C-alpha cells in the first residue's frame, strides 16, 4: 500500500492509533485457528465517522478493509487474505447505555462479552449468549459470527438478542437498522442480515441488545457413562422428555482423557461419555426438573451422577469441559476444529460415525460440545506432516458429508470464514450461493470489506 494512502488513513485515526511496522502488523495476520496474509496497516478507530472515512478511501484506492474484534475466531474471519487495512475495535469498547426499564443495552462492538455480562448482572440482568471464549471475545465479533454457547439450548444465540445495529456499509454510508423495542416489522429485517454476516457486508459500530432477568438459581448435574451410546441416547431422551435445560454439554472418551491429563478430576479410565447439564429458574421448578433429568440419566445407565446447587461446587464440575479445548493440544500440535450440528435425534448416529472414522484414519478425532443443540466441536488432532494433513482433509469431507446426510449443517457457531469456504457448496445450492453473492455485491460492489470470506475464492 503506498505511503500516500497510509498517510491519509493515519490522519483519520491519529498516529497513535495506527500500526505500520512489520512486527506489529504480523500480530494481526492470524486468529485462533488460521494464519493468513500480513496486513499493510492496522488501525484502531474510535467512531463510526472514522470507519466511514476509511471505507470511502478504500473504495477510492481499492484496498481491503478487514474488521477485527479480539481475533478469537476459528475460521479465519478476521484474517487478511492479501494485505489491506485491519480495523480493530479495542478502542470502541464502551457500554453506552443500560436501560433497566426497557431491558435493553446499547454497546460499542469492542466490549468484551464477559465484561458486559458482569456489568449488567449488577442490575439483576442477563445477556445469555456465552461462547466458551466469552472472557476474551468481543460483542462485535459475536454479532458478526452469531456466536452461541452452552446457554443456547434454552436461550438461543446472539441473533436472538440483537434488536438494532449501527453499521457502516462498504460504500461509507452509516445505517441505523432495527429497533429499540421488543417488536418491529417496518421494512426488511436488515439487522438479521448483518448478524452472522462475518464482517462481509459492513462494519458494526453500535449494537442494541435485548436483556432478560438473571435467573434466580441453577442446578448443575455431572453424569458419567460407561458407553458413549448411552450418553448420546440420554441427550435425545432428555430433549424428548420436554425438559429444556439451559445447558447440555457432552464429552467423548478421548476428550475426557485429554481433560483429565490437564486437570485431573478422578474420572475413571472406563468412562466413555460425560454430560454436564444445567437447569435454571426459580428454586422450586429447578428442583423438580433436576430430579426428572436424574431419572432419565439413571434409565440410560449413567454410572455416576453428581448434582449441586452450590455455585462453587458447580464451578468444579465444569472444569473438565472448560479445559478440554486447550487440553487437546497435548495429543498433537495441530487442530482441525469443526462445529457441525445435527438434529438432536441423530446425535447417537453422529457419535457412532465419528468413532468409526477415528478407527478408519488412525488419528485422534475428539468430540465435545453443546450436545443439547446437536452442536459438536469435532477436533481432529494431527502432526504437521503431509500424510496427517491429507488424512484430516479426507476426514473433514466425510464428516461434512455425513452431517448433511443426517439432516445437519456444517457450522453451528464458528461461521465459514476462509477455512470452510471450499465446502459451502456441500450444503447450499448454486442458486442460494448466487443469491448471497448478489447481496454481497449490492452492499460492496468493489469487494472491499473482508474479501475472500464465506465464498470460495
Ligand atoms: C477456545 C475458544 C472457544 C470458543 N468457543 C466458542 C463457542 O462456544 N461459541 C462460539 O460461537 N464461538 C466460539 N469460539 C469462536 C470465537 O470466539 C467467536 O466466533 C467470537 O464470536 C469471535 O469474537 P472476536 O471478538 O474474537 O472476533 P474476531 O475473531 O476478531 O472476528 C470474527 C469475525 O467477526 C468480524 N468482526 C469483528 N468485529 C466486527 C465488527 N465490528 N463489524 C463487522 N465485523 C466484525 C471479523 O471480520 C470476523 O469475520 C471459540 C474460540 C476459541 C478460541
């Protein structure tokens, strides 16, 4: 990028908010999964107006602009494919308003999810979307990916809490879409279009969020199973019994062993499946729900069941699940992580399929995740060798193919980014992809904002 353009952008954000050294720029060339190109420049805007000016320049000089929250994404969404300017939102991190009368908050995109949740809890309020990365991820990144988490089973995902947005579209216009009310059907629902658009349709600069009252109490159950099939069947049975827990998290044997190595909880070697189940609400109803769930677990041969309503004890029960993502690296240095979703009645079929796949390829394939939603984080752990890479690529294709066969979808929460773009056609028809490309082209005729994401290049 030539020095004149860098100079013009620097003038917009101020010298102290622009990085141009190679060392600094290199730090913005990867996310939690993907290595990409080094950007030409990294800037930290402080307002929609600054973002708009940068996008107007981008259209004039035809450089790419890549929005970035905290870089915890798992599909390369915030990673440049060929230089350009990375916009980082760490300076736009204010909670602008908490409206306790209408249960609404207005935030800037750089607010850390956990910081926001802690702040509104002081008012007895709750913002349920809770990706496992919530202590580090930004709300802007959550909105762009439509993040979900353990709570999604009962409370839904980010999309269900975003009621309005301020977005700078790629041509530089600042749009205010959506509402500050609980209802609103005036015109097309552009808010929903931007949620989950992975920063390809515009840059989010303000977010109106719906809040709910903080649940009064919780009960947490940890159940261990000697057969993974029983574990999977128990998930389907809980859902079929018409109890909706706030959370049902699953871990298979390989995940449990990994987690035990990193953080021993004394889970016996012969355990093949673990479920962590939470119900929340008023104390009387959670008591009866927890008891019903216990009965289903017993019916499905759970060999050990621990139930607590004490938050500190619950925190201990969560340990195995909490450490597992990082612990997988004890097996092998490279992780290929997918987050497929299947209808909940097909969970046992998916688990059986993954077991067979692990045997077929002879590489560790672990699965854990939000079983209550049918959403599994399948982690293929490999050595950095061409042979392992090839096996992993074939395994991924088989996993996606089986997921579609089971009536599922390729990604529940991590998005497509660059890492899954090649597989888009496995799920979407050419007509659907073409319609999506037309929408992208309408907002971004010069393909300025986050090029190379979602659609295969
Ligand atoms: C250990 C771990 C666990 C995780 N667990 C979960 C989980 O349980 N559930 C889940 O959903 N995800 C999970 N993730 C993935 C990731 O944390 C989420 O996708 C999160 O929403 C990304 O937020 P971020 O601020 O890091 O965004 P980034 O990674 O910086 O960006 C993500 C995408 O958002 C776009 N973007 C960021 N800010 C803006 C903006 N202001 N305007 C427009 N576009 C923008 C970027 O261009 C990119 O496409 C996990 C990641 C890790 C590392």
